[in-house]
């Protein structure tokens, strides 16, 4: 299923993340792509809020690679910006956590297409529009994700 959403402000991006987060069951891989300052972290803060993780605790793990947050469900929050495209011979650190809780990945465009084909994948792409707002597209095969 594909969903196209619009956000005119960070608060709305946060609310859209929260809306998706309320639908998650705990084993999804949320792949968030977008350019610098697109709102990836804000969207993931919304996911976290939906599972009772305080928004102010959620920060982009740019320098530590992954932050673990405990709420109603565990949230493994990755940021691949510093890693960039990884050579195939390097084990991807995301792999270890798939199935352990919700895995949310910023800069998911650095992952290979196999991750987007996972049965539990929820692909989120955030793009700036000409008015300074954001176009947020969500693609998943999970039948319980209805935005």
C-alpha cells in the first residue's frame, strides 16, 4: 500500500510519525529516507511518542550509530549518515536488531534494496516541496498499516 501525506510544519511531521507509530506492532523495520534537514528525526520522534517514549529523549544517533529506547515496545533508532553506502562484504549493523523490536533507520537510502523488500518493511520518504513543506510517502505491504 502507498500513502502520500503532506506536512506544512515540524509539528505536523511529528504528528504523522505518531500516527504511523500507533499502528506498529513491534517487529517492523521503518526505513526513513530524505535529505539533510528533511525531518527524518522529527518523524521518528513521532513514532517514539506513539509507543510512550518521551519525545525529548529521542535524538539522532549520528555519532553513536544506534540508540535504544524502551517504551511499550523497544525502538532501535539507527542513523546511517556517517556510514554512507556500505560495501557488501561489511556486515550491516542493522541486521542484528531486525525482529528484536521496531527498527527505525534514518538515511535508509544507504541500505540495499533487500531491506526495502523485507516483509516487515515500512518505507518512508520525506522530500521538501517548493513551499518549504514536506511530502511524505509511505510504502508497505503490511495490511494493518492504513494511513
